């Protein structure tokens, strides 16, 4: 996916709960490398982010049907780029 396009998707759809890679609802479930490795179903991979964003999980809403497949792929690339590079 396109990391730059994904940053725009993130700002518009994710930052309300995940600004700066944090998590305002479940504070331990950040989008940082350690937390994704520990908590994200399927491990710290773009495909795992795609699944969670598409389907939602607990208090996180599902974005399948609200975002295009391209938007979801791009935001997943952005999240993994940020986490793997310790950019947040
Ligand atoms: C968890 C991404 C939007 C609330 C997560 C995780 C990812 C993620 C990767 C796993 C983090 C971990 O397990 O450490 C995204 C993306 C979003 C988005 C890319 C936008 C497309 C939102 C929004 C909310 C939210 C808008 C609040 C209304 C949560 C919550 C969890 C979570 C509560 C923890 C779920 C659980 O394990 O019970 N998010 N998120 N997310 N997100 Fe989001």
C-alpha cells in the first residue's frame, strides 16, 4: 500500500482514538511495535491490520464498507511503517 495516502486515511478515520499511535479507549493496546507484536491477532503484519480494520474488534468499529479496500491497504501500510520504524 501507499504509506503517504495511508497517513491521510489515518488522520481522517483513526486519529480520534489513535492519535500519535496511542489508544484512548484501551491504553495498553497502542499501535507501537511492542503492543502490535503482543496483541494484534496474526502478529505485526499489514494483513493483520487489514483484518482488524475491516472487521473491527470489541470497541473498535469495523471499517469494511465505509473505507475502500485500497484505503484499508494504505492505512495498514502506514501503521506498519510507523510501528516498524519506531516512528510513534
Ligand atoms: C485496536 C488500527 C480506528 C479503537 C487497534 C489495533 C490496530 C488499530 C492495528 C490493534 C492494536 C493492539 O492490539 O495493540 C486502527 C486503524 C483505524 C482505527 C488503522 C482506522 C482505520 C479506531 C477507532 C477507534 C478504535 C476510530 C475508536 C472508536 C480501538 C480499540 C482497540 C483498537 C478500542 C483495541 C481493541 C481490542 O483489542 O479490544 N486499532 N484503528 N480504533 N482500536 Fe483501532
